[in-house]
C-alpha cells in the first residue's frame, strides 16, 4: 500500500482536530487522532482505534468540522481496509 494517501489523511485529521475548541470532547478527538497515527506508524492493528475515533467524533456537537472529521476518518478506514 502506498503510504502517501494515508499520511495525507492523517495531516488532514490533525488539522481539522486542531480547529476544535478546548472542551473535553474536542480534546478526546485530538487524543484519538494521535493514538491512531501512532499505532499505524508502529505497524499495529488500528481497527479499534479507528472505531474509537469515529465514536469520539460522534460525541462532538453538529457542525462543519465534525462532518469533515467524519468524512476523513471514513477515508482512513477505507484505506486501512477495515
């Protein structure tokens, strides 16, 4: 698998997560993004971490950033084949 598309999605996830406020749900999303990137970089199975990220995103208030995060997380899931 070409790592470039996945790396691009991770950059996008981090950028979108950085746009969130400083509340607890937002901090949880940022932590989930970091854990997912770390696991994939280490070659670990990230299927549970992708699900956790998607669950954390679902806890955010509705809005444009939430939608962009959901779309990007879905792209990560597809590239990882999970």
